[in-house]
């Protein structure tokens, strides 16, 4: 265990910056005979989120640190941030699950068949809600129907950019058929971390659902106060993954919001927290402790600079966006955001996603400060008498940069680069919630946004920057990107055109500087007395074991 006194001394001198896997069975767990239980050489280990093998059932009580609080227990209204995602994994079923080797396996559905834009799921027997109500085909169909009809923030992940067309159920056959408005080849992978199934009682009382989960998952919420939530294992639950018994899981799991890495690491060392994820220089210190289990998990996709692109936004002009993009170095930006622990990419896709190509970065505006200023001058954004750049019509120009305390020094880096180039910058630094409020109310021009996805598929991008996407906070509108992304989502995944189309979509977004990718962040998860599997955002509750 980390000495609390030693840890406190180190925390005092370490910078505590932070930002917000496509699992490959070939890169799975290292040799379990390796002496140190953490196998903590992060430089040589793949950040695939797979922990070492456990020695037995999980401890009775496990506490997991959250970076972001749970915004609601209603999955249909949630923004889908990491705190809510973790709570949903404990309390709700999904139609299918993502196995450690990256395959899609049974969840609430025991089997499924796809025909064009329709997929028919056979519902597993014996599913029940925490209030005893059966979670049958009719209940599941209604949950998915409401999810699609309300335009939930994560609905595009399940139904694609075109959305849901219909959901029907067959009570006799216990099947549910989901039909999307356009062909969408990532429905199944999207369902692994979205489309959480809400029980009938929750749908009947949506206000109560905000505070009290109404699910059918392996845990029931038994205690809730802002920033701290306790869940009790449902011993009657039978829908565990193959090879897992409900008794293998912790009896209780408590989620606690901890706003910074230093405090999380301190509590981890004291044994007050069992599992915590860190994304700052604190990670390097924790990696030196052989008693801790290290489970690094890389994000799916990149975090990127985004620009407000409403009709009246100054950054609607592609000339201005390209000029700003040329001022920003993705390597320095990634270092500022992740304290050097992330991986710099100037591409939308990352190596743990299908169709990734390093060559795609050639389409992004190249970092070149001198060329950037020449480009800005030539397109009308020239220095005025006051020393600041003005709009092409000569009117004053102020660039509003928004950032938060979970993004390291990336917002400050962006602001400094703009100021060096002669822009008048208004930098807002707040909490995560405060910065999200700015995004949701169009109160920004430039900001770094966590585009990293909860599921490993290229379709996470059109589901966030597609013109009709619910999560398109920046109001990006790029017809070429939309067209190629739609074609890619309809193409057979084993066809040559699949990756060709995604490459064209990525090129369209990068050339237009709709976003400027910075980094593929890595969440360095640590366990004290436990091992587990994780993605960048969450810990798999079915995988928690004693070490």
C-alpha cells in the first residue's frame, strides 16, 4: 500500500492536470506469473484496459472514484459522462455487451439477426427489474422506443445519424425488432454503452427516475447523495457473462466523486478507495508502487479543439478556423492536456479503431505559426491599430476560449497561441459542469472537447459532429463529411469500401478544420487489492476480482 505520508509529499510537488479500447485478445493479459501484481510498466504495456488475472471473488466492499458526478439516473436524459456511465453499468441492462476480446456477446438479448436496417433480438429469459417487474420484450421495446423518440444525447450511437424508425415486439416469441431510418452497421457496438434499458416503473415516473435508478442490472441503488452513491448486489440476478457467477462480484459498490487526481491517489493509498483513474503526473508516481494494480485504458478516438459554427459565430468562417488550426501544435496540445501521458494524434481515428490511418493527418492544417499568420493576413484577419486582429470588415474580434479543470493546461495553451498571433482572447476556466454549460448554450468560439467515445467504432464521430447529431454542440455542418459518413455506416464492414468511405469522411472534416485533434488520452486506472478490466471511461463491474 502507498504510504499516505510519502504520497502527500509527492502530491505537493506534482502538477495535477487532467483531461476527461478496442480490446484485442492478442494483447490481453500479461503472464500471470510476473511477480509484481501491478505489471505496471506502462511504457511497454498496451493500454487496452485489461487487468491481470484475479485470485478469487472480489472483496465484499469496493469503492470506485469518479472524475465527474452522476448527472442523472435517467439514461434517456443523461449527457452520458463517465460518472453516469459507471452508474448505468451497475444498474441497467444493455441489449448486448462488449467482451474483453472485442467481440459482441449476449446481454439482455441472447441472440440476434440483422436484415438491412432491421435487427431482431431474442430476449433472454428470466430478466427482472429491481421492483420485481419482468423485463420482457414489451418492456424492452418501450424503453428503446422512448430512447429513440426523445432524441436522447446518446441515441445516435444506437440508431445512427438518421435515427430510429420503429421498434416492435412479439410477446409470444419474446423478440424485439429495431429498424433504423437508414442502414447503420454500428448498432450493436453502440448498444454496448448506450441504450440502457429502463424498466416500466422508471418510464412511468421520469421525475423520480432522475434520482432513483429503475433498472434490471446486477446492482440496485440503495443510497444516494450528491457525489456519493452506494449499490447493493442483486443476488437473484442471473444474467452474468459466461464464466461469471453473481457471487464473484462485490456485495456493495460505492461510487464517490473525487475532483482531482491528487485526492484520488491519496485515498487510494489510504485504502479509502479501491479503484481510481488518474490522467496526470500522479500516474507516474503510482506506477512505482508494486502493491497497486495498473490497468491503463486508451480512449476510442481523440480529444480535439472544436469551433462554434452557428450562422452568427465568428468561427463559422473556414478561413479563420484553418488559421487557428495552423497555430496549434497537436504534440504540445496533447502534452498540455494529458501531462504527457496521452498520445498525440492529428487524426479523428486512433489505432484502436477500425480504419485508422496515420496518413490522414496530411489533410489537417499543418502546424506552422508563420504560415498561419500569413494566411490570416491574406484572408482579412489583420492586425489593427490596437494591436489585435479584426474581422475582415474591420470590426473588433474577440475569441472566446472555454476550458475546465479536467483538461490540464490545454485551454491556456490554446489561449496563449492565439494571443501570440494577435488575437484578443477571452479565456474562461471553470469546472467541468460550468464548461459544459457554456457549450450547451453556445457561449464559446473555441474549446477543447472530449470527443473520445464510450464504444470502439468510427461512427462515434458523425454521432458527435454530424449535422443532425444530438451531441453536435458546436453545430458543425459539413455536407461532404455527412455524406461519406452515412455511406460508410451503410457499407458492409468486411468490404473494401468501408474504410475508403471513412477515410473520405475524415478528410472532409480535417480539411474544413471542423475540429483540430490533439490527443488520444489514456486513463491510468489503479486498483488497491483488486484487479479489473476497464475502458477509458468506466470499470467493468463483472470483472472486479481480488488480487
